[in-house]
């Protein structure tokens, strides 16, 4: 007890020195610095609200769905082009057939017996040459008309075959998309997640986020190769594009992208967490902060094809390209694991 009592004067002196130097932590700054999320794994998941197994399955399912959907869109565009080409070919058949009929009729009327017939029916050598030349010209035009018609019909058949193949490919892609949707929903079900979420605008199902992202001017392929402007790590070109587009369209609050963890998209440079509150990651978003999160989530959903969105997590729900909004809560029930203080974006 005497030893403890002897230390008390020194403690008092130290407190006075700290106060005099302005080191004390009593004062609160006017604008609080953005607060980081809870450390990954701190609450039983890996920082993204789900187990490694669940995140890996969602990643695989959503990637497969997005890839098949992109191919389906390309296939449908090709089908439209082939249909337009077939329409032109169909329109050309009639005039070409008429031209061929005309030359065949001329040849028949003139009696296509060759130069001997022309010689027997001509009064002069000049008349013979003229008639022979005319017969030759008619024959050449008829042969060309036959060739043109044959080429058009061949191209017409090729276009029809290509359209049939395109439709067959589309049917396969639709099946792939259905399988990937089932895969994602089964993964959520196995993790006791994924109940259908009601279309509640207050949770980000609709409204807000009406801006349209720009189309990328070049390829967004590549791994974690771009310096992350939010951390000391790296992000992919696609995520960099999505981040810049969101900021361009007014979503400029605190954001953190790359971080080290055992699973999910953050360590791959393919995910960002966007704080809902102006002061950063804090408690459950309310009022204007929740509206900001709603609008941002809907912005990513509206532009999901352009930005290559894998999934969006916001306010105890996850949005999948295949299935829309599904219930999704993290272990521990914190604002970070439940995503009630930030919007999570993962891209392909």
C-alpha cells in the first residue's frame, strides 16, 4: 500500500504535464476522421459478413452468371445483325430471279442456237456479227444472273444456319444462368441466409442512384495492378473504373478497398466498402446517411452490367445479378458485419 501511495504524486504530475502540452484526448474534433471497419475475422466471419466457403461459392456463382449473361447479350446482338442481313438477302432474291427470267426469255425469243443460227438468219456479215454479239451478251448476263442468285441463296442459307446456331447457344446460356442462380441461392440457404427480401425502398431496393455510369473506353481486364487510392494496396482496373464512376456521380464519402484477409474480394483488389455516414464507418446508418447508402446501392445495381458487379451488400441484404435482393447478415450482428454502416461492392 505504501508503494502505491508513493506513486500517486508522480501520476498527478504526469497528468498535469499531459494537460499542459495539449496531449489530452478530451476534446473532440469538429469533423471526426473516418473510422475503420472492425478488423477482419474479429466477429467470426472474414470481414465481408460470411464464411470463406460462402464467399467462394457466391463468387463462383455470380461470375458464372455474369459471364453467361454477357455472352447472351452478345449473342442476341449478333442475332439482330444476322436477321438484318437475312432480310436484305430475302429482298434481293426477287429482283435477281426477275433478272434471270428476263435474260432467259430474251435468249428463248432470239433462239439461242449459237453463231450458226445467226449466220443463217442474217443478210450481211455485219448483221451476223451484231446478232452473234447480242446472243453472247445475253448469255453472259444470264450466266451472271444465275451466279448472283446462287450466291444470294447460299448466303441466305448460311445466315439461317447461323441464326439457328445462335438461338441454340442462347438456350444453353439461359440454362447456365439458371444453374448459376440456383447455385448462389443454395449457397445462401446452406449458410442460413438468402430469404427473399421485400421490395422496401428504405433498404435500397428501389429509388435513388439514378445516374448512368459511362461506358469504359478500353479493356478493364487485369488483376490487382492499379494503386489503390484508398489504401496502400492495389485494386483491379475494373474496380478502379467503378470507384471513379461512383465518385464522378456524386458518391464521394469515405471508402476503403484493398485489405488483407483470408477470403472474399478485398484481398484480390475487387471490392470496396463505401461508408454511409460522412464521418466514416460508425454505427447503424440513419436519416440522410441511410438514404445515401440506399442511393449508392441502387446506383451499383442500375449500372451492374457496365461496372461488372458481382454483388452488392447493404443493410442486412445482398443483391445478386441472378436473384436480386436476398437477406444476408454477418456473424456478431455488428454494423460492420451486417453492412448497416457501409455499402459493399464486389466486381468481376
